[in-house]
C-alpha cells in the first residue's frame, strides 16, 4: 500500500498540418504547437517523474538554417524546466529582434523550437543513473537531412543482447548496450540504407543531387524501414520518431502492451500515451480519439499525409491492465468506469471479512489514486444495504412503526477520510535505522474518525512490496483502535516481474513472493524451490520461442487465499493490537472489470512474449543465487 510503483514513460507527438501563419491568425500565436505540447506532457506527468525532453523539426528550411531543436531536463520539475528554457529563448529573441514580433517567417527562421513537427517525452528511467544522456528524445545526427533521426518511446526490450549482436553483425559499433541505443541504431541503419538506395535510383533517372533531396523525402518508405528494424524486437513499446526532413511515425508493439492513442483533423495530427490528455488539450470528444492497433504505425509524411500501416503481425492482444488500474489518469471515460467496477467486484470479499457488519465498519482509501475504486466499493455497499432494507421492511409489512422504519433506513456505509498524506514530509535520511520513524509519519490520521472496536476497511490500487504498509500505515491506523483492519487491493497479487516498461524486476521485492517462500518453508517444500531453480537454469540462455515460465510452479502449491493470509502475517507488526486481513482482487474479476486490457503477466505469469518468460526465469535464478541485480 502506497509503495511507489515505478511509472511508465509517456510520449506526445504533434504534427501541425497548416502553415504557422494559420495558427498565428486563428489562435493568436505561431507557438500554438509548442503550447499544446507543453499541455500534453503535463497531462501525462503522472506517467514519469525523473526526466523530460522535447524536440522539434522545422519544414522546408534553407541550407545553413537550423531545422532541428532539442531540449532535455532532469531537474526536479523537468517539464517546467524545459519550457522555461524554451520560453526564455523565445522571449530573448523577440526582445533582441522586435521585427520578429509580427513576422512568423522570421520567427520560424531564427527562433529555435518553433516548428511543424514536435515530439515530447516524460520519463521514468528503469535502467542506470538518472543522467541527462538517458533522457529521451535521442538524436542520431547526419549531414543528410533525411538521415537525421529523433526517437522517443515508452518501452523496454527483453532481448537487448540479441539486438546488440545484430548491430555488430551489420558492422556497427554501438556506444553502449541499452535498448534505447540499439532500437535507434537499428532504425537508423535501415534508414541509411533506404536513403542510399533511393539516391542511386533517382540519379539513374537523370536528376541532379540537389533535386534528389526533395524526391527522397517524397519516396521514402518509412513503413518498410520500420518492418526491417522491428523484425526481432521483443518487448512492449510505443515508439515515436521524427526524420530530419519532416516525416514522423509512432509504432505500437504487436501485443498492444504499451498504449497509444491518436487524433486527426484538418489542423493537426496528435499521438499520445493517454486518451484524456488528447481530449483535454484539444477539446475533442471521447469518440474522436482512436486507439492505434497493435503492430501498426501511424505515419505522417512531410507532405502532411497521414496513414495507418501494419508493420508487424499482431499477436494475441495483451494490453497492460496496470494502465487501467494505476498508471493512466482516471479521467478517461472507460478507465473511470473500470476502476469503479474493480471496487464493486471486490466488495463480496470485504463483506465476508467483516462478517456482514457494515453498521460497525468504516470505509476509506489510501492513497488518492484509489479514490475511484473506493467509490465503486461504497456504491456496492449501498446497493447491498438497500436490498437488506427492502427485505426487512417487506418482512414486517404494514405493521412497521415510524421508529422501526427510521432505524432501518438510518443504516448506511460509514465513509471517512482516515489518512491524509503529508506532502511536505520527505524521508531524507538514507539509513534504515533513521528512516523508519520518518516513514511512520508520512501520513496523518484523522483522530475520531473510527470508534473503538469498529472494523476499518482501507482500499488501495495495489499492494506490491508492503514496506510502507508494515512500517507506517498499519501502525498509524492501529492508533484509531479498530477491532480489525481490512486492507483491500483493487489489483490481484503481483507475483512476477514486469519487463515491458514498469520497474518491477526482482521477485524478492514482491510481498506475494516472500509470502509463498514463507509457506514453502512452513510446509517443508523447499526441495520444490530447488527443482524450479534447476529448470530455470536449463533454459536461461535458450533462444527458443517456446520458453516456459517455471516460476509458476513456485506458487502452484498454494491458493491465493493462503498467500493473502501469509501476507497479512508478514506485514503485521508484532505490537499491533488490531487483527489484520489482506484482501486481493481475483484474476477473473480483473478481466471482468477491464475486458479490453487482458495483459496480466505480473499477476498470472502469462507473458505475451518469449522474452518475458526468459526474464522471469532469470529473476528466479538471481533470487536463488542471492544476486541483487536486474533480470533484464
């Protein structure tokens, strides 16, 4: 509860389809695209915390004039820092050159960042240090305009070693073994190849070198380049790119793991990781924003012509369910309803835990992101009570007194704001001995919100590691003197690493894994753990597409209820007075609530790619051998 799940990166692409003068006349500024990009990135800021980047391309610039700009930041508020830098450059240019003020052509020629093709990125890094070199967009420069490549994405590749070796085999010398570098260089290689072939063909047709440039831009087949580059990619990705002359693309993985939405009208083409970001920023209805199909790319030529092309054969759709539960903003029409449904569907388990005693139970939520699921839970509690009231009234019939009727109708779910996060407090001491007391005060409690002897039901999006729950929240809630604390996760038990974008790489970090391990020890079945380790070892280096996830066998001897009970034991501090019950969403309820996002590998171990199975087996090997390192 309240353990920070590492966030998803988010992409934004804006392609202006009219001359900049059009936006100056209609919207009062030629910086319309820059302004919209700022809003798109801020609306997706929930997806990334430690870095942000922006890049732009100006169309039809003369030789010697700058046509590409990029700015990146790893400051505490990176988006604000980026656009403060952009604004400063714009303001300085306009101040030094008053003649630019009302001349859009001069603004475009002399002021950086203003352009027709724009790419933005908010980042949560899952690898290495938080350095500026790790922040998207990445830039691959060349004197040939068409060979300049800017790439940003929401992705992780599981087969970086293979992709790295592929680059070496084609004669490249990559500067580092990272998925961002390998992906960009793979696209860049086939881009170079395509440009070279077009150049030779155009020369044969009798055109001179200068004339060839415009023809290359027109004829360049970006879909073919992406098909060749992405052929061996294994991972989840929404990959966006700009070419120096003005072509743009966004490619989604074949299983639809990472989300991608787009909108187009006669003024603009927009692509983003979240639908409501586009809806809000461009003030368009829900139905106007489309989801990009898995394995497809949206391609925008320099001419402004946009098309959707299949790049890779789509596989079984496994769109990330964590997007619906946690990452994406709850303002999306579908996500809002799905999160309410998650709260509704888990209510029968809550009712069983509190022995149907709603009258003496208090319902609340931690943190604020769980509020929508809380609404669904409370509404279902109200529906349950209404049915009970109806039965009581009908059983008494016409003999019911006013007092009896009032007593029946008075019963309703008791809703309280039990915990409030202290946004000012930071656990600044690194040593564990000093941190624990500080962690215990990250939340303030509302004294008097719970009567002594009440049940206290708290719902959260997910319970991943359980660290904050054990060290802080349960102790804090126990001060309210409840009889029982029921901690509810609207998501199922997280049992397996994610390797497609979320930073959940180590099995032993998960409280569900630690609980299952404790059950193996209790039941004297550690020989099964050894057997699983040996099976993982045998196929760890396999390049077979039929790799098996043997870690499923680790959980197989135990029911979800047994694991939840053990989690409750592990997370309950010995000094706690209240009984603790941990409840997790079921897999079937998750699928019922989120029917279009069935990617559930972190809960079930059903990875959509072979690389996922390799990663989970490697993670188990690391655990067994005591290696504190990532599995991908």
